[in-house]
C-alpha cells in the first residue's frame, strides 16, 4: 500500500506514527531497502521473518522495503564456521 499510494502528508505521517505503535515494531535508525537506499526504518517481526519499511530520513517519504526470511538453520562447532563445509 505504501509504495502505491499518494497520500496527503498529514495522513502519511499519521500512518507512520500508528505503525510505530504496533507491538513488536522497532525503529531501525540505519535502514536500507532492497535497492540500497538508506534511511530510517520500521522493522516488523513475524516469527523468524522480518519486514523493514524504509523512509527518507529528512522527508519521511517511503523509499521501499527489505524483507528478510530465515531460510535454513545449522549447527557448527564455533563462531564463523558455515554449516556443511
């Protein structure tokens, strides 16, 4: 919805304030969307998945998102090792 809607600034700001109050949402001061644009973000967690909305730091205009999902789990003997190597 955010990347397709053209909202009046006061509605856009209210939407961001409301999203920030959702339980489990956190502010990511140094966020980056999937296209590499940097800004401030709102991070949402759902189990092992995380969705990040990124906004321009000055205008708070929505830039994009970056969804991160847990793809696999493995066990290693020490930090830095990659499972299966």
